[in-house]
C-alpha cells in the first residue's frame, strides 16, 4: 500500500489524464481522424493504468477525518473510472461510421462519464469537518 504522497501524485496524474481525454474528445467530436482516435486509445490505456493503481493506494489516508464514507468515495471514484473506461472502449472500437448517430451518442456517454469521474475525484478531495 502506498501512502499520502502517492495519493497526491496519483490524483495529479488523474487530473491530467481526464483533462487530456476531454480535449481529445472535443477534437474527435469535430474531426474524426486516425490521429484523434489514436489519442483516445492512448488516453484509454493511461486511464486503465490509473484505475489499476488506485487499488494500490492506502485507503486509510483518505479516511483521516474519521469518516468511513470516505472509503466509499474511493470506491465511487473507482466505479466512475471503470464506467469511463467502458464508454471509451465502446467509442474506440471503431465499428461505427465516423459521423453516425451512434458515434455521437458514444461521445456523449464518454463526456458524461468524464464529468462523473471528475465529480467523484473532487468529492474525495473535499475538506471534511471534524467532529468534536
């Protein structure tokens, strides 16, 4: 298990990858090219690695405020990231026409999953009130 400094580094990497995916998604929605699809596939691999690394982090670091719900928030983040990965996989499988309605729906699903992932990460970092 890795401690607090690893959480900080992991969250920084997560922020960079989610931001990159959002920018790549914007590019992909306006221009379907092999290059933008390759960028999405690279981002998918990075997010997959981060999701795996989340399991290696020490959950006791985030429950320092004494709230057991914090560990559930880490689980919520993991679930949101897995959902994002699922939608990214659907998008990058390349079976649909570039400008099809199905492709637009998949892009919208990825965008929604990204918002959920960013929200869960923000909730994990939210300051906690300590009980007296």
